C-alpha cells in the first residue's frame, strides 16, 4: 500500500507530502465542504478521498486513489443534500419522514451504477465497482480530465460551427441511445453536465437520480430532480412522466446553445410566450437538416416532439426521416386545392437542389416513386426555412405549409442577440441558498456564490448580500453574485446541561454552530439522570465563533437494572 501521506488530494500525485503541491498547486490545508467527505478520508481502508470534483442534488464525485490497484479513481457517493446529514463519523443520517425517498434513490443509484460495471460506454466514464458503506453507496470508476462544455464555449467564442459539432456530438448521441436501450433516462443533459475532455471527446459527467419524488423535509428543504433552466423539458417542471423524448429536448437545447451561442428560453416561459429565436445569419449558415432537427426536438409538448434519440440522429445526419416525409406529403396534399399554383411553381425547380436530390434519393432507396419523394422533400425543406425560421423580409409567395405541422419553434430575428429586455432582480437577502437555486423568481439570473462573511444581521447560511440591487433591471442570464452569512462573528455559548443529546444538538445548531463540529462524548455518572448532558466545552456564556469545536458530555449511565429492582 502506498504512503497516502505523500499523495496530493488535488491530483493524487506523490509530491512528498508538500503542503502546496508543486504539481497542481493544491493547498493541502484546504478541505471539502462540511457536508462532503473530508480529504484524506479512507473508505473500506482502500479508497483515499481527495478534493470534490462535482456535486449535484443527489450525489458527489470525489477524486480518489485506489491503494490496492495503485491508481487514481473517481469516487461517486450517493448523498441527496436536501435530506441527508453527515454524522461526525462520516456515516449518513436521514430523518424518518425522508427515509422512503432516500431509500428509493439509493436503490436506483446502485441499480444504475451496476449496469455500467464491465459495460463501458464511449461518452460515459467507466465504473469499476459498486458497494454500500456508511449507510449510503459508492461507485468507483474512471477519472477523466477536462472542463465543462459551458466553460469550453466561453473560452472558444461562445459557439461552434456545425462542422466542429458533428464529430463531437455523434458519440455522445450514441451513448444516450445506449442508456435508453438500458431503460435509463438521463434527465439532466446540459452544457453544465457534459465535459470536454483532454482527448477531445465529450463525456457525460454523471447519470443523475430521477426516481426520487419531491419530498418536504422537517427543515423545509424540498428534494426534487435537478433541473437546468433552458435545457429541461416542460414535462420535468410538471407531474408528467419523462421519457426518451425528454432527453431529446435537452440534447437539442444543448445543440442550440452550442450552435447559436445563446441559452434557449425556459420551457415554462415558452408555454406562455414562445420567444425562441434564431438570428438570420445562423439560419443561412446551418444545414437544413439541422434546422429541421432543432425544430422537431424543441417542440414544447412531447406529443409533437421527436420521439427518440434514434430519430433525432437520423434527422441530424441523413436529413428528413420517413416520418417527416409522410408529414410533408400530408401537408402538401391538404394544400393542393387552395395553393395549386404554389405547388407547381415550387415543384418545377428540382434542379436547384440537384445534389441534395441525389443524397435523399440514396437514403430513400427501396421506396417506389422516388422522384416524388425527392420533390416532396425539396418542398418541405424550402418551406421549413421560410415558415419556421422566417426572415424579417417578406415570406416567399411560393411557401407551403411547414414541417413539422405543429407550431414553429420561433421566428428568425436578426437582432435576437441584441435583445435588451430587462427583468426585475429579486431580493434574496435573508433567504437560504437551497430556497432560491431552483425558484421561479431567479430563473432570469445566474446565481454565483461570491463568498462568505460574518454578519450580525443574518443567520448562518442566509444570503446577506447580492451584487445587483433588488428591484433593479437586469438582462436574462445576468450574473448575480451572492454572499452567504457565517452568522455573528461572536456568539454566546448556550447552556445545554440537562438536555438530551438530540436536544443539545438542536440548540447548538440554532445559534449557527456547524453540525460536524458538535461532538457527543459519553461520560458515566450514576448519580445523574441517564442520557442527559452533564457538562459542555466551551462553558455556557463563553463568547465563541460559529466554527468552534464543541464537546457535549452525555451521561452513559442507563439507570438501575430492572431485574435488580424486582429483587
């Protein structure tokens, strides 16, 4: 077994035990957040825990080291932050009312993770083993290096060309298709959950938990599946069930951002007023089949949306699928009587798309009346561009009904990127981060944690400051930096003597002390009542800060044995 004292928790390289790693610059005095496993913690006396790599509502991924195999690994821990509590011994505690939801998610975590053991997917890190420990479960797997797709776009001009996107996304699409074949709906595809790795490939950071139903816990935290505004489908905001079509929406919304450079409006907002727009120069540059795919995949209602990933892939690569051809023929037949002139004028120009006709004829080989099929495709594609992505100039008089026949995803707007619509910034002071992160009032701003500071006016954990004045107007997706209160710099230690251990914990948590810093110690006293606090350190009335370590000594005396009393 290697000497873990020499390993850097930031990169798992042997740096000789330096405090500041000469390889990656990680400061060994740093630690993970209080609700995470601490760095240098050992799981099963085998897996050495390092820094936190990624965290969402249901799990945390740590950099780790397998001391048996002598290799760097990732350690994914099931830890639903809204309902799970980290005990001092690093086991997980869950309140009685949240046990069902916790166990439901735990079973899905184990079941899904085990499906990947020995079954690697190209765009998903491999999983080596899965096991239960510390009243939760862990998945040990491959570690990959890179940055999120969101950061990658920021560093590369905000968007990419289709020629760059196509080879990047095809393996990812195949991986999502494989997940669906295994009965797994991802439900969280977005630029924040896709990593651009150093080998130039895209990988999903994690597969989230979707089976856990929303549950209100005693501390007011609402546990629900993770949502990404702009990328989550409408059915994810409602009680409707999700399906393959849900991942289709999220993937198309991600493609929209990668190709256009802007985040699509929230699916919730689009139900009231659909403001999804594509600047005209993008509509000119993007291949027709890509525009068709985005339109089909970004339909708000699942019934009008591309039903599965296989169909989406066929649309992106091969152009129109047989289903879209059928829609085109249906729309054309329904319009012949009223627009026969338009039909003839458009269909008399097949030579304009000679190269495309060859391509589509090859795809449609085996279908009788191939020439009619090609003509129908030309009609549909020409119409789609004008009807769905119509430009600011007058529409061509020769236009026909659009594909698909459901509502368009929006209008082309040459000034879309220059939109200056402002939204009122809410007052977040006095609220907790868990209350505002997925709230409707914050859907138009990007919440960024600036830091923490002591505050006499706000309790520990409450937001005490924000970068934009409440009520001030801000553009969609403006960055709103928030500061979290550490509570008063000095607080008076309460008297918890005579209370039970749980009652003492509650009193200490109320004044802002950290859960992990409250240590319960058994002390025997046959002259005192069993199970009560005998003494405390620091003593009552002492001025302390919220990060001080508190020791509470609880009487371990159980009382006289009942059998002795009977005698």
